C-alpha cells in the first residue's frame, strides 16, 4: 500500500512539473496544457480528452481519442433563458453522474479543447465544472483545436464511444460559483467582471435577453481579449496588464458573468492563472439578472 501511495505521489509531482514547465510564467499554470504536451501523452493511462466544440465540428475531425460533449448536457435547461436555474451547472451529484457517463472518475486526467477564437469558451466551462467536483487534474488545451490542426498535430475522424464508470462525489468544491442572490447582496463589496462584447456591455441585446445593459459597476474584459492572434491564451504579463487596466485588484473578490455563464467560466480560469485567485463564475449570468425587473442595470 505504501509503495502505491509513493508511486501516486511521484506521478503527481512529475505531472505538475511538466505543466509548470509549459506554463509561460503564469502564477498558476495548472489549468492548461499545450499541444506539444498533449501530443506526447495521447496513449497515457487515465487520460481522457473531451471535445467541447459541438457535434458538427467533431464529425469533421478531432484529436485522437476525444469524446464529444456539450455543455448543455451538464446544465439545467428546463424553461427558457432567464428562468431561475436555466443554464446553471447541475448539482454535484448529477454532475458526477454525467461525467461518469463519459468516463471521468476521481483518478482521471482530463483535457478539454474547444475553439478559442471561434467559440464561447466551452472548454473553460467544462474545466470549471470539473474543478467544482474535485477533478484537479483537468485542463484546457491552449489554442484549442484550430491551433492543434494548424500546427500539424494529428487529426482523426470517427466517433469515439465513451466507457462509462460509476463516479460519485460527496460535495461541491466551494468558492467557484455564485448566484443572483449572492451578487445582489454583495455587489457593493466585490469586483464584477463582464466578459461579453463591448456592444453587449453598452446595451445590445443579441441573444434574447429581457433587457440590455450591464450589472451596476461591472468592468469590461471581453472574452476574446484573453487570446493572442493564434488563439492561445495571452502570457502572464499581458493577462495581468489586461486585468489591472480594467481596475481589477489581485486581492479583490471577483465575480465574472456573461450571457449564460460560458465565456465567464473561461474568464475565471484566466483570472486564476494570472493570480487573481478569489474569482468565481456567476453562471445564471445576465440572462437571469436582466429577467428580474427589480434588479438594476446600467
């Protein structure tokens, strides 16, 4: 038993060292892996790759072994956008069960990829959910699928069928998610980050929102501003500059939102990587805030 524990500890040290080496100076690089790292470990035991781009993109080509997933299958979708729980992540028992259906368990190393510049940050949404149920070895692929393909890494076709496992967790990891009531009660004492586009921030209603505008006092950091031209995440220095210029303090309590909690989930990961550790995703987001007429908007 002792030898097994020692081996597990050594494996984790090697794992974290590898990630840190590819971290580009991030204060906390362990939310991300690069294409080179993934390409050398495609056959590794307990590695599970999830493709969050959607079924149409998946059919056109994907990374070897990748299993297609949709964020909507891991969220409450009863009612319509703006309903009390619409778009919110499932509770921890349901989340664990859904991830178990695609093969995730407590010993998994999970890499999720999306399309950084052409998507909504779905890969970040999955990592946020995985972290909430305690899967610490869960990371997004830097640059997503476009960077992988454009740099000559192998692409395959044909659907990969998951191998379901029984996965249960005892509770949700606290501090990663906040709801409308919490935002309402604490908004005077927190930093609210709007990760939508400048047009949405100024009042454009692009996706059926009940009202236009933004949460009072919210600062704008658009989701797309997080990336370099090739779709990879900006390095530490540029991320830190982006956040501090927006008026975000490293020691502040931060809540990020967008329309439905997808872009803002990725924003939370970027904030944490840059050292803004006390960051959470408001996954009810503007759909719900705008639907409640008694809540103010700017």
